[in-house]
């Protein structure tokens, strides 16, 4: 079984998510190998929103978001007792994973969400699965807040892309996934499993390849 890449949504770094993050840290410490890509979270989105009102361009806003993801990745790395620097490219992440069997990183370049980075990392290390640990418990057939919204147990790449194709990609956007991630997953047939960080037992069941509640794409 190959090591799954974990795309850890930045929302877990909020005050609300702190206790879940601590549980995640306790659990992941027990794993011999892991590859984790960390998102920017609410602090990044708030700062980006403010800077956008100040007239800052999308490229620069993406760079700001990337810095937040790297701060979160460094925080996680330090909490796990790992190295004090995080890789800033896929190549550097692959090198660290090959040497240590472990890697934690944030974003890489403007235009790429950390979900997309997690798919690229999965391609590079030969992983067949990306586990998207986020603040929702799966992919829904409509906005999860809408009455009658239904969580999908599984979805094809084509269906997921169709569902998200109308979304506009902007810096700091908070999507369950993005089109680039889905296209990378489709070209390499990488499964994407979406689970909520609010049920850490379920998250680790998913990481360990056991039965879990969520959505699988692919």
C-alpha cells in the first residue's frame, strides 16, 4: 500500500479547529511515513480579502496566501518535532520524502491551490490516493447549507469537474476542490477521498485504508 498524501485544509488551524489539530498531531505521530500538504486557512482568507479591497492584484494575493500555508506547515512540522524548514517545491518535497519518509509542505506557486499541490506531490511520489481533510464531510450535489443537499458517496472525475466548472478561481477561494486538482487526479487516476476533520477517528480510518464516511472521487 502506497503512502496517501494528506491535503490538510487550513481551516483546522482556526481557533475552532485547534482541538482537532491537536488530535491529528497525536495520531499522525504514530505513523511511520506521511506526506502532508497544508492550506492557509481563515487568517489567509481574511488578509487576502482586506488586501483585495486595497487594490492588490491576484498574483500578489496568491503569494500572500502561499506564505500563510508555509507558516502553517512549519507550525505543524515543529509540533511534530520534525525539521524547521518546509520544502517550497515539489522536487524538494520528493527529496525529503525519499530521505526521511516524511514531508510537510504548503503552497508552491501562484495559481496552484494546496489541493493541486497535494495531487502533484502524489504524482511525484507514486501515491494512488489523496485524502482531503477539510471542514466538510464530503462532496455534495449542491451547497451543503441548502435544504435537501445530499452528500455523494462517490463521484467520477467528470461529474466532479462538471459540478465545479462554474466556480471562479480567485486567490483565497475556499472550495472543497478545484478544477486543476481534479484534472491532475484524472490524468494519473489518483483517488481523492474527502473527509471532515471534525471526526478524527474517521480521518484516521481513511488514512489507514479502513472503512470511512465521506466521498471518494475517481
